């Protein structure tokens, strides 16, 4: 089992910044992808950004140029630096890890609320 603990959500004005952190613990494999997804009320969960253990990046078009994902493999932690926040970024942000060993296993954090006021 893998546990993911997120922190860093909150309330911010439009144009502001927030930094999310997520630390993984438990049965971790070295080959994995960590990332962030979000879910706004009445909408499906969507990808925000992911980063593989090898450094491959993937961003949603809506956040390119504003959000930056990074990770510290030694600390099993992934970060999401969010800048130039917009009201439409308001959502619950979920940390995710996909591990690749024989089969793919996926785990989710409990979610952290990000609210951007206009």
C-alpha cells in the first residue's frame, strides 16, 4: 500500500500563487509517475500535471505557462507551483502516483481545496 499526504491548498485572490506538496510513503517502487489532478463541482476529475521518475512532464493546456510541477525523488515528494491563478482553477486538487511493476497500480491522496477568488 501507498499513502499520499497533500498540503498547501487554500484561498487566494486571482493572480496569486500557491504551492501544493504531496509526499508518498509505503511500498514505493522506483519507476513511477506522480502528479496532480483536479475536480471542480459538477465536473469530472481532470489531469493538471504529471512528472515521471525519469523526468518526463505532462501538463494540461489550461495550466501551461502558469503551473510548474517538480519532484524530489529522495523525499518521494511532488510539488505543484501554481501562479497567475484564475477563478476557474478553483477545485479540489488530488495527488496521484502510478507505479509500474508487473502491473500498474494507482493511488490517490485525500485532496486539498484550492479556491481562487475574483
